[in-house]
């Protein structure tokens, strides 16, 4: 596991927290992807309904500093949306946890089903009517869906909002694996998930 981290705290009204963290998550994803950084994210306040108001970033000192000083991230701090704390050492009594992307939850959303159908239509080179399907052309997240969903953040991409659901794994983790996706979430390597410190 990584031994250094820094925290980013959402500032403002509680009802703005999800919006702010989603903006932050989109920017972090952009930096991790474009600069090929290997940084793991932690959500110490994660609850069944919310990702919380704090994001912890774990990595090497050099990569953490690169993320921390990125203009997209510091812009959010300049606008008074977030507070970026200094890089610190992980406490010695920290345990391990894996935050992973929960794709099963995403498969039950109407927006996901609509995107899948449009993809099938493009690949099959046929129309909705030929498939005997009828669905709305708008591609939006259905925030009021009745299904139980794990906490999520919205990733903004090409004018769309893609929900990235987050769940935790306490078993099946390997603290020696330090490989994370461009979302900062755990990768699965040979049936084990990469982990970040929990404290």
C-alpha cells in the first residue's frame, strides 16, 4: 500500500457536496488518465447513500504532488469549492480497504440500458423500429429511479453524466498490489483487489 496521501474536503452547503465531489472526480479522472498517474482514491465518509465530503488521494510523493498542483484541481480550490490539505504520511495503525467500481449497479439504470441499446443499433446498422424497440433518445441519468443504488459520483464526459458507483471490498484484497484505474478505484489482479489505507 502507499504510505503517503493528501485529503480534499468539499466546502459549502451539504446539498452541494455531491455536485462538488462529482466535479472534482471528473477532474481527477482527467488528470490520472492524461498523465498516466497511479493514484488510489479513498472515501472515509462513504455511507450506503453518499460518498461523503472527503476524498483521500494515495500514491507516491511525486505523483501526489503532480495531482495536487494540477490547475484543474487548484481552480476548484480557488473558487472556494474544495480545500486541499498538505501531503502527509499514512498513520501506522491504518487498515486496508478496496474502493471499487460497482458495474452491477450501473446495469440496472435506465440510462445505461439506453446507451447499450444505442450501441447495439449502431453495431447492427439497423433502426429502433427494425429491432422492435422503443426508447427515448435522451441520454440522461435517472436520479429518481426506485432501485437501491450504492453511492456514486457523476463523471462528466462529452456533455453526458455517467454515474460511477462505488462499493468496498474488505476481503479479497492484496496490500502489495498498487494498481489503480484512471478513476482512482481498485483494479482486480488475479482475483484480488488493490487496496488503500483506511483510518
